[in-house]
C-alpha cells in the first residue's frame, strides 16, 4: 500500500512538472504574439500622434498667415490696402503674432519685382531693398516674370512651384501669388493664362519661435506622458543638402536612419495657385482638417523612443513579462518540489512512527511479560522459598526500572518538543555531572561488562545550564556506549576539557567506546527521532530511538553542538561542546 502511494505521488509530481513545462512554452508563445501586437499598436498610435502634431503645427501657422491674405483684389494697390486693413484687425487678436518675422509684397515692375515690407510696428508698407537672405527668391521670381505669351506664369515654368527650400534655406520663407479678379467679381482660375498676376505675398516665419516655442508645445501635447517627452526628436530641413535644425536631445544626433517614425512639417499649400485667394487649393490651406501630405512639408521630423526604439520598448516589456512568468513558474515548481518533499517526509515520518509504535510496544511487552510471569510464580509454591522470592523481586525491580526508563524517555522527548526540556539555569560543574552519570549508569555498564575510564582536565570553568538535562544527555551517551559499543575490550571513556572555538571558550565532553562502529550512511540520520540503525534492529537491542535526539536537543538548548566520529571496529566517539559560563551568550533557545 505504501509503495503504491509512493508511485502515485511520483507520477503526480511528474505530471505537474510536465504541466509546468507546457504552460511555460505556451506563455512564451503568447508573449511573442502579445509583443507583436503591442509593437503594431504602439507604431499605429505614434503615427496617429505625429499626424495630429503635424496638422496642429501647420494650423497654428495658418492661423497667423491666413488673416493677412486679401480676397479677390483688383490690383496691387487694392491688395496692399486689404492687407493693411487686415493687419490692423489681426494685430489686435492674433494668437500667434510671433510666428511671423516679416511680411513682404513682391510687385511686378516690368523688369522684375520691387519689394515692399510691412512695418509690423506702424502697420504700413514701405519700399525696401531685397534682403541678402531673400536674393534667391528674388532671382526665382525674376525668372518667372516672362510674358504669358512666352510661357509666362504656368505649369511649364520650372520655377513656378516655390514649395521646397533651396540650398542653405531653412524653409521658413515662402511666397503666395495673388491674381486679378474676374470681370464678374468671382474667383479667377489661375491656369487661365490670359489673366495677369497682381503680386506675390512673402511670409517670413520666425524660426526661433517655431523651433523653441511652438514645436516644443506641440511635442508636449502629443508625445509626452506625465510631463516628460517620451521620444527623442530631430527636425531636418529639406534643403539641398539637408540640414538638421532642431534636436530635443543635443547628445543624441543624426538618428534619422534609426527613427521609429517621421512626419512632414511646414506643409504650405497656401503658397500654390491661390488658397484663400481662389483657385484649386481654395479651402485646403493649413486648415486643421487637412491631413499632412507625405514628403510635401519643408521640414521632416524624425522621432525615436527614449528607450532606443519602439522595438526596444516592446522587448523590455516582453522581458519583464517573461521574468514575471519565469518567477511564477519557478514558484510553481518550488511548490511542487516542496509538496513532493513534504509528502515523502510525511510518509517517512509515518513509517518512523509506525516503527516506533511497534518497537515501543515490543519494548513494553517484554518487561510487562516478565513482571506478569514473576508475579504469577510468586503466587504459587515458590513464594515459600525465600531465595526464589528474592530473585523474582530483583527481576521485577529490574524490569520495572526498564519500563520506567522507557516511559521517562518518551516523556522527556515530549517535553523537548514542547520546549520544556530545560527548566532551571544555574552554574553547573561538569565533573560533578560526569561523576553522577557514571554512578547512575553503573547498572548498565556492569551488565555490559564495561569499565568506565574518566579523564577530566583540572580547573574547568562552569557552564550555565540545567544539571538534570545535562545528566540526561550524558546518561544516554553512556547507555548507548554500553549497549552498542562494549565490544571485546569492554571499555568506555569519558573525558572533559576546555577549548576555544571561534574566539569563544567551550567545554568539550567526549564519550568513546571501541565497539563495531556506526556505518557512514547512518551517521547523518543518527540524531533524528525514532531512528535505529541496522545493528540495533538485527541484534534485537532494546531502545526507542529517542536517546540521541534528546542529546542533540540538550546540547543545542545550552548553545552547543554534538557530533559523532566513528571508525568501524576501532572507536566511536560522541563529542558535545557547550559554551563556558564566562563567555556564554544567552539566547531564547537557552531558556526555552
């Protein structure tokens, strides 16, 4: 029955271990799938956030520029008057006035374009020379000033689309053409080449404001959490060659090739064929409802997660999940292992208890049988023979003493388990305890035909302990030596000396015999309760298996240790060490 239970327990443990392995494999696969879905979700969320950021960024610029653009002017003077009127109104309510650094009008004069700049302080236009940084735009406009019959201002003119920045340009300067209105007052199709252009509006954005105020605000709004920017940002102007114009982290540069995503900024459709001035782009402008067109902005913004990349974020999340899963699996395996060990220990304890019950029953039966037989014989004729009566009396006394010792040992073991082994601490002389032990064990040593040799070092310090418990421990050691180690020499040695161990003075008590010895594989179980070796069982030596466990508990209760050294057929020696009184450190176990 016990073997069947052991097999079932082992089989169940194997099933649980296999189940843990299967769960671990499934968790690994599921983590991979969840990580892939998380990566896609983060990428989609980032792309959507960048789209909103681009629309809001462009819409803020639109909100600054659009109010100044006139509607359907008849000529350049009318256009200039409308712009001045609009500027007066705009200057009172504009939310993004710092977005504009300069506003100019490029007016055709037959040979090219004359420049008039808007005085942002006075609100009026004044004639001005072309600034040096605007020369490229002046030359481009001059090349487009050909008569309509020669190709004029149309799609075949390669200089017409002023959308992208030229070399050395940060892209903040753009032109917006204004056309004469139709005779009926309605909007004029700019591809009608029989019509004439009035002028060009030139908007010069403030790059310091855009990069140091507007862009950081939009980044905080769309790409931050808890007030901290989650991404590193780099903005590149699409000039030829490309120029890096903004870094969120000065120490992290040129990560365009490793960016998680990018988006166009400064998409300026207002600078083409009309916008609010009529034409195909009317209503598209910078409006927030218009999605950013890919590769159409003058700037390109690259973003990369601060962890290194979105893939790194997903990898970190996956590693954390795997770590948690591994901890859970290890906990499950540890639980299964503990359960298996506890089951085996319980089974082993049950076996030990059964052997104890069987052994103690046998041990009790023998003296009880002898006592019962002696009492029966004393009732008969033998009661008239004084010599027989005396012999039976001694026998009854001897067996009742054995019975008393067994009951006392079981009670002492119960007291030790309950923490009541030591009752009173007091200074104890070890030599006196040894003498009392030799005297109280004389019957056992005489019966085993053993001579006891005592060797005590003079001037030993006292120990603080329970004299009764120490005597109990030594009586068990001497009794074991008499029962198991008498051998042919019939010698038991008891010695005591003072030693130093780890800087502490200790009293060392040795009980030796020259019996057959203790097998190596049994020595590690020797101090376990109810354990009895093969020699005791095969030799039918009386005992309960509790004596050495009591010795260990007494030594440990006094802050000491006990160990065994055995050489087969030569010597077996039990060594008990107890702290001397002068250096004893009291612990809760000492007074338990």
